[in-house]
């Protein structure tokens, strides 16, 4: 399987990297797989009996803003402190090696691809980003950079200091992320990214495309569905799905059952063992 993946990488003219929360696991980030996974990462919410779906809810920014910001402030601090693992760089090396074009499509809100040096205009964040804020009302369409540092009391998961506010109306702001039961997410930033991605797909309709999917779960299957749609609709697109627990995909697409870093290292070794690129 690793050899087949290396053959796909070897001839790729364009790369599409599709990633879910599992992509961050090898950088030390938690995925939120099931209530158990979420509560392992956030024991305080286990004590309060709150699931990921309960916490990722815009209602708290209105009813109890310090609690709403507890979850998102903690995550923003964590993602800022995280160093993307070597696998992010391995894929960039393949892109450079082939002189290929690329696009990233991710449901992650953590900004790790930007941090690893991927160009901001080559990334689609389908659920938005924690590094951008919007008004919770919202009073307008403004989306601005999140430079707020929130200290969190980890026993209560509440923000300790002043919360970031909307510069236009003074209301408490919230991350520009699509939450559960969310009618107020401003999708403009993601819409612009989506438009660039559509253009990319049109430009590469006849290119040999390697879709590398990593860490995309089955519960909210947005990213898996996207990889499959590209794999089945574009004639020269091959999908490599890397996932330690849910790698299944119909052939001829490739299923690699392991973590992202181990899988990428394995493909890299197989690629080096191939004849030099002609
Ligand atoms: N880092 C983030 O930004 C982040 C983190 C958690 C959740 N979320 C949000 O929550 C939702 C969660 O859905 P999801 O499908 O992304 O995550 P998920 O937690 O439901 O699933 C994670 C997947 O990653 C796999 N995985 C675990 N370890 C891995 C590893 N080392 N390498 C590769 N894969 C590994 C698991 O088998 C699982 O299939 C998304 O919509 C996302 O917006 C974002
Ligand atoms: Zn406002």
C-alpha cells in the first residue's frame, strides 16, 4: 500500500490535502472522537456532564460569556503553542519536489497548516478558524484577527480576564467558527476560500491529482465526503486515506491504517526507494 501511495505521489501534478482533527494528534493535539475522547482532553467538562456538542455552542457567548470563552480561549492558547509535526513538512517537500500546485481543505479550526508554512490563499477552512473573531449578534459582517489571550481557570473552564468585544457595537465577540446549532456564523471568509478552491479544481480538472486525507472522522464526515467526491468525479484523482481506526475507502483509492506521521514517513521512505523522478 505504501508503494502504491508512493507511485501516486511520484506522478502527482497537484496535491489536495484533506484533513480532520486526527491530523493534529501527532503534534500532541486531542481529537474529539466520541464523548470519551473529548472528556479525556477536557476532564472539567466530564465533571459538568457536557459533551463536545454542548460546549461548541454559541449560546454560552450570550448566556455566560466567560464560560463560552473558557472552551475557545483554552483551545486558542493550545493551538498557538503547538508546533506542527514533521508530516506537514514532508508533504510540502513532495509538492516542491514535483513542482506541483496544491490546496488544503480542512475542518480543523486550529491554523496548523498556516503555521507549517502553507500559503493562506491555498487553504480552505470549512468550519472557519479560531484565529479570527466576529460579533456574536452579529451587528455587521466584520471578521477580525483574534489576538486576545484569555487566561482560563481549568477547574471551572471559565475565562479569568476581560473578554474580546466587537469593535463596532461593544458586544462580546466569538470565534469565527461554525458551531452546533449556529445561525450566526459569518461564512464570508470561508466562502472566499471556497471560491479559490473551486477555481483550483477547475484549473486542475485534467491534472494528475493526489488527494491525501488524514485524520478525518466518520461522525461529521464533511472531509471524508469531500475527498471521495474529488476521487470519484475527477478522472485523474487518486485518494490516499490515512487513518488508524477508520481508513476504509473503496478501491482503487488507497486505505492506509495508521497515524498521519507514521503513514507519511512510510510513503516518504517508499518514494525514496523509487527510481528518481524522470
Ligand atoms: N484541531 C481542530 O481544529 C479540531 C479538533 C477537534 C475537533 N475539531 C472540530 O470538530 C469536528 C471533529 O471532526 P473530525 O472528523 O475532524 O475529528 P474526530 O475527532 O471526529 O475524528 C478524528 C479522526 O482522526 C483519526 N485519528 C486519530 N489519531 C490519528 C492520527 N495520529 N493520525 C491520523 N488520524 C488519526 C481517528 O481515527 C478519527 O477517525 C470537526 O468538524 C472540527 O471542526 C477541530
Ligand atoms: Zn457587533
